[in-house]
């Protein structure tokens, strides 16, 4: 029988450090990441007012003229604007680097709407800040489960976030799919949210593909290559792909991606006789540059071993 992706409920009690629900969730999260590289977070505290408004502003953003969207600048983490390429004619995306900070959202909004759009700015910033809060909780749980609480604060202080807003159109009769090649993210953690149109598929430990069933409070949390390196290979990379099948519907997806702005040290506590050192310490931004220079056929792979493997 094929395994399924674990579902972990983030209740109010679960979010309180030191409580029994917190400790239980720590164990469940690490088990999920070690076996599958991902889990579904049922985030009960996700504000209701964001559930609909976030997809409303996504539509508003992509309805802008092309000449407006290309104003979005590239950053160290990603392209600012992801246009529809000949190879991926159904996908379009925009990135807001540092979206958990109000000034970053204000700057992006001013580029897209020089006359202002307070609703977009407030919604994008509130969403990024809320998901960054969830990411910090998950990260702390992972550190604590491994007995590494003393390293968590410095890691969190060096973490920045990228908000990626994506639009997917349904393939036509003579069009290929959008991103059907299995790949891993180059992040520390990725947290994905989508509207009711299914499309995200993740690979379980048995090599089976599982379709993420969206709901207003469900998020897919995935380990990126940097997390694999930090954990000395204990955490597995999450291979995933996009396969939109639903007719005449547009899929909107939002990703909040975490990156470390400094050096990522592999904790000595994660290196022992059963887990010999697999990776050297590395700089996350340098790793992203290595990824950018990699050949197209290798970009879909987990590249952290090639970059800093022992």
C-alpha cells in the first residue's frame, strides 16, 4: 500500500512551545520531513479575511499590462517577473523579495500601481507575514526535535522570505503541461497555498505521486535543498511537479520561500557514527548562484550534494 503525505494540525495549543501538543507536533514534523520531505499543515489560525482576498489580489496583479509587470526587478533569490516562455506558455509569475517587511511590499506596489493600491499592499504583506510566522514555528519545531534549540535564534535572524505569486492556465488540446518535470526547491523551506484548482503533486517515500487537495486552511510545507544540507541528509528533499487537469479554470498559487542570508553550518550534533558528515558548511546565496549556472537538465535535481557534498 502506498504511503500518503502526513497531515499535521496546527491548532492554538500546538503552537505553544513546551506543551504536549507542541512536542507531539515536533516529532510528527521531523518524521514527515525525514520520510517524505513534506507534510500538509492544517493551519487553524490562518485569518479568514486573507483566504479570499489573497487570490483576489493575485488576479488583479496578473490583469496588469505586460509592460507594467516587467518592472519588477530581479533579486538575489529569483527573477522579479516570470513571463510565459515558449516552453512554459501557461505559467506566469511575480516575486516580492522580503515581502514579510512592509517597505518591500510598498516598493513593489508603487512599481505596479504608481498611483497606489493600498489593498494589494496590505493583503500581500499580511499574507507573507502570516506564513513567515508559520515557517518560523515549523523551523523551531525541527530544531527543537533534533535538540538544537540553541542554534534556532541565529538561524531565524538570518532568514528572509520571498513571496511568489503564480498563475497557471489549463493546457489546450495541443499544449503540453506546465511543469511536469519533478524538481526540488533550492530553499530552506517552501510553503505553498493554492485556490481550489488542483495541480500540485508531491512524491512520497514510495515513489508514488500524491495530488495535494486544497482547502482554505491547508498548506503544503516542503523541505528545500538547503534544509537537506543543514540536516546532514536526515531530511529528504521534496520532489514535486505541477499537473493541471481541470478544464477552463485558472489556478493561482502562492509560495513563501525561506532563505538564509549567511553561512549555513551543519550542526555537529547531527554528525555521528550512524550519520557521518555528508556536507560542508555553505552559503545559501552562493548555492543559488551555483543553481543558476547549472545546466537545464540538472536544475530539477537536488543539487546540494553536487555543491557542497563531502
